């Protein structure tokens, strides 16, 4: 795909179910205590969050991958949330519908961490 930014999103089972209900086309609205939607810029970071945070907290953790129009995504700041490879795209919750409209292709489930 040309002119797209590839992003990953670590997610728990509830958010993943809502993505599935959307036909793998959109992220669900944020909850009131979630003012930012933050997909991440590399798979390794998404794997660490899904495995080390979502799995213990939610009983399972998942990594998704999706592509968004790069020109549109450029309006959102990239934030470093720790080390130099811990990068997130910060999308205000009230702009999530517009962000979803610029997703190119389906959201893909690429990895799951389940209880042993």
C-alpha cells in the first residue's frame, strides 16, 4: 500500500470484540476516561503491552495492525511514552470517527496472548 502509515494497537478482548463487530473497519468510541486513542508505531511495543499488560489485566491480550492514510495521520503528534522506540500516535477521542474514515483496508489481528 502506498502513502499509508502502518500502525499497531494492543487491545484486550472487549475492544477487540467491538472492532470485530465493525467488520474490522473501525475503532470503537473512547470511554469518558479515555480522552486519547493511541495506536503505536511499532509491533514490538504493541506485543509488549498486549502480553505484559492486557493479558494479566484482561485475561488475554491481542495485537492488531492497520493502515491509515499517511497525509491524514500526519496531523496527529507522535509521542514518546518511554524509551526511544516507545512511540504512540495521539488522536483526540472526539476525532476518532474522522480517523476511522481514513483507515485503508481492514484492521488485522496479528497476534494473541491467551492464558496457558
